[in-house]
C-alpha cells in the first residue's frame, strides 16, 4: 500500500515488465477525507513521540530524586 508516489512506482514497474495487481481497493475518497486522514496520522505520530520524550524525562527526573534521597 502506498499513499504517495504510486504513479512513479507504477511507471518503474511497467518499464521492468512487472504488473501491479491490486488485491484490495478501498472506495474512492474525497481529497478532504484523504487530507483529514493524513493529518490525523501525523498528529498521532508526533503526539506519540512527544509523550514518549516526556516519559523519558520523567523517569530520569525520578531516578535523580531517588538518588538524592538515598545519598541524603
């Protein structure tokens, strides 16, 4: 499955004598629907990264606080 560049992939395959067979074709979506899905995917990806970074910072902070309490 590809979101972008299908025409390039198809052209390269045709030049090499390879035929693309579509096994599952979703109904055509409007440009607005595709854009909305892409934006939601990007938002989910960046949110996951942001929360992951915050989680690592919190764990590091907790470790430092534990070490300070142990050494005090």
